[in-house]
């Protein structure tokens, strides 16, 4: 069974919680005690129907304030796939949370209220999904029941959204008219929208082809941990443990180790279950090389004729995530990319991107919480990176505040600074 | 070769990645091991992560003293088999030393007291990363917790002030005295756990499979008759064919009626069950809707 991770975005009013509740409920992923609990709460609140949105209510602080504080992860499975939902709230911290949710998603689901059409928030959500290179974007036009299931409403939203999406880097875009409240086209195809010939949302989630989304070309193996048992049975064993970050590795491959530049040959790729003939992302394996080379955490093993960019100067789109500090030129931060950490200096803040209009504001002095901008960094040691659009694992990094130790920024690498 | 991994292989790879990351970046990690199924899976993943070496950290059991004998036996055998060091942090000792005060009354439980013992042990042994087997599908408060869950000097969790966690990049930086709880199984569900136990043939304490036991009914749950609980008026013990879905303090962990005595039967039962694991079997979570949220903030697992 395959695993599909998707991120949802939308505000409370878009019916996102109801939609997730509906997916869980109709796919029979809700347990009786959970259902009893929300039925009781719905009655207490005077709702006329079982409020499925309550299923996704999390912390008491959130229930009291009627908001969602944070990304929540939810799980359900059908006989075809297992799903992990990163449920991101639509309120003020939207950008930070949606960036987080999208960073691991195969698919992003954006909700649009059929009555309101495309609003600023819809554009923002689509932009963030494209910035994070989420391979599939699904727009659910919700509350179709409130516009009499009118095809014209759906088609005009679809056309307008497609127009906007041409400005973005979206590879796969789909539209589904739904009513999360009534269940139309969520799990089962609706019988009141005969004009819609596509799949229900769940059917789409079960069938969308994700295997080709991974990078199987550029072999990248960041060394995470050096295994040296030093026991009698494995006296001279030295293996490099890590998670494949791209491409395919095979025993016999000629490889180069960065930063030293020494070359060797892969002798074996091992796991506790035995050796494997091929390793690809995101397999966690241990690589043994034919030669004794000094290799440590943070080094990268790759093919001789296909190497990442190596350098100390890089340009990236950075989303600022701290409400305690700003990102400013000359700031020094800790950068963590693959298994490598070092210090980084903000050399330049080239522009801030308006996530609603995509306008570039040049000449800004800082980025504040939830703002995204193009930044040039200089690092204390060389990093081995790829364009984020080519590889999400070797093209991403986080920035950490050196005093508070908080994660304050998320970066998507564009390339070496020109 | 289609370059696809099953969902269990994907989950395992993610958990191995997290486990190695902790071993690489922390000085004194420890893995919480109770003999419960989730901690058995977590330990199994850890042994795979460093194979052919042993996991480079000890395991710790926070022992309430209210144990099922079979589970303690299983714990000791497992630790011996894997050649690991076991740290036992004893709730009884915390009580004897006046660090924790025993609850009284027929519903008394040592569940909440474990927090004191756990935090004391972390401080005494200077552990800076503590692996726990919690899963996000278990409970509402857990659904919003990070894989790396930062704890301040008081061991507290602040749900409103969590570090963003992106891609497979984990930020383990902390000051002295602070620590990280790490949950490598965050993305697993109860069914995933059972399917993986079957796939990997992981040994579990026998109480997870159907057996005959003396039980009594309280608050709609079946509790085992043990020396640690006092029967209330009207509570009649009887023998029943049961198994446990979770293993915790014997005084507050409920059994379910079941004839599932093999892993296949347990998986079928789990796939068909209509009640959550904690809803069915944990008296501690029934205290209030926010029970877990409150305990987590105090520093609970």
C-alpha cells in the first residue's frame, strides 16, 4: 500500500474542518467514541447536525478561542492508500503553517467557497503550494449546495483560478465541485451534479500518480551517522548510514565524496534486512565503500559525473517564521541543510515577495513573520546543494536563531549567488 | 524495479532517519521502553538503524511498581537479548523520598506520578534527548505535537510555542538543562504498528494476545484484578477471555474482551474495531477532554 501525504489549506469559513471530518467519517476512519463525543458536543452547542468540524478540534486553547493554532496531522486509510493530512489553519499564521505542511506534501488541497469565488487567500495558498513545489494541486470548490449546484459558478471559478495559476509553477492542477457538509463528491460521486464528469475527491486522492514525482536521476547521499560496531564480529566494519536524498545508488557505482573529492566504489548497500541492489529516496540504508576514506557526518556521497553545486554563497527564497525577531541583512544564523550545519551570514535581502500579488518589493530592510523574500547567504563552510525545484531534499534548509535556538526561517535554494 | 516503497517501509525509513539524527546530534539520548507495543516497535527500529552495531544509547523504564509480571519479565529478556543497558526510574522511590505523593481512594493511580519520576531521572542522568513511542493518531493533543518536542528546564511542553518542522530537517538545539522529547513513530497509526509487528515478527508481552484473566467492570472498562486495585462495592470479579490494546499502569489500563490470540487475529480485530485505543482502555484519558493536554504540559510522556 502506498502512502500519500497532503496538505489542506483554507479558513474555518471555507469548510475545511468539515471536509476533513467528512473524509474521515465517510471513509469509516472515525471511531465510535470520537463520534459520540462530537455528537454530544454538537447537541450541547445547539447545532442541528453532527458538526464534523469538531473532529479536528485540537487543544483546549483552540476550542476556547475557536481557532486552530498549529499544523495538525491526521491519518486515514482506504484499501488503496494510507493518507497523512497536514491540516493547516487559515488564520494569521497561515503562511508559516502552510509552508510547514506543504514541505512534505505530495499534494495540496485548496478550498474555495463557491459563494465567494477566488479570494486573496485562495491565491496565497496556491502560490505557497507552488513555491514549495508540491507536485499536485487540487482546488475543491466547496459549498456547491449553497449555489444550487450551478455548473456556471464552478466553471467560472475554475477559469479564473487557471488564469492566475499560469503565473505559478504548477505542474498538475485539478478542480472538484463539492459539498463537504452534504458529502457531494467527497467520498462518493454526487448524483445532483450530473454535469461533473470527474472523480470524487477521495477517488482522486486514491488514484493520483505520485511515483514519478521523485528525483531518480541525481544520486545524493548525505552521510548522517558513521556506523562502527567495534565488536569482535564486525571488527573493521565501517558503514555510512543515511537517507537517500535523490537518484539511485547501486553497488559498483563509482562515487565521489564531498567535500574531500576522494573517489571510491560502492562495495555494498546494507540494511538490517540484508543487502539491497538499489537504493533510492527515501530509503534509509548504510553504504560501504571499497576504500578507506575519512568520511564524517555532513559529507555527501554522489556520482562522479553528477554532482550538486558546491559553494558558500547561495540564493534562496526564505519564509520567515519568527514572531520574536526579523530577518535583516548582516544577521548571523545557524543553517541546517541535509545533515550539514554551519553559520550563515545574510549578505543581501534582494526583495520581499507579496504573496497575494506576486509583486516584488525591492529595497525592504527586513522580513517579518510570515513574509517571504529572496535572500543571499554566505556560509562558513561549503554546502552541497541543488535547485529546490530539482530536489526538495538537497534544495531546502532551515535557519536557526543562535540565541533562542528556535527555527526561524525556511529556505528554498535557487542556486549559487551569481 | 518500480522504485516504490510500501507505506510500512516509508514509515520505517522516516523513523530510522529520526533515530539516527538524534544519535548524531545529541550527547546523551535515552529510549523509553515499557514493554508496550509502541516502545517495542521503536526499539526494533532503533536496532535496525544502527545495525550491525547496537543502538548507541540506553533504554529507560519508568516503573510505577504496578506492573503486569509478564511485562517486566519481557522487558528484562528483551534488554538482555539486545545487550542494552536498562535504567529503571522508580515511582515507588519518588514516593518514598517524598518527591511524589501517592493518590488515595479506590481509583488511585500512579499514572500521573510518573511525570515526577521521569523528569527527575532525566535531570539526574543528564539525558538531553528522550525517545518516546507516542503516536499522533492516539489523541487530540498529540496530533499537534512535533517529532522533536522541545522541553524547557521544567520539562514542560508549550503547545503555542513549538518549533516549525519542515522537510526532514529537525532542529535539536537546546541549552543546558533543557531537553528534547523525540517521537520517531509520530506518523504511525495503531494498525500500522500491528502490521509492522507482523511483518517484522517482533516479540511482544503475552498480555497483548487473548488469554483468560480475572477482571472486573468499572466505568464501562474491564480492569484486571491485581493487588494494586481495591474493588468497590458491587464490583464482582469474573474470569474472561481478554487481551490488552495498550500496556500501562496495571491499575488504570483496561482489557478488551477478545479471542484474538494470534497476530493475524489482532490485526483483523484492529482493522474492524470502532473504538479508539485510548477510549477503550485508558482510564487516565477519561478524566477530562483535555486530560492529555494538561499532563503533557506538565512533562508527561
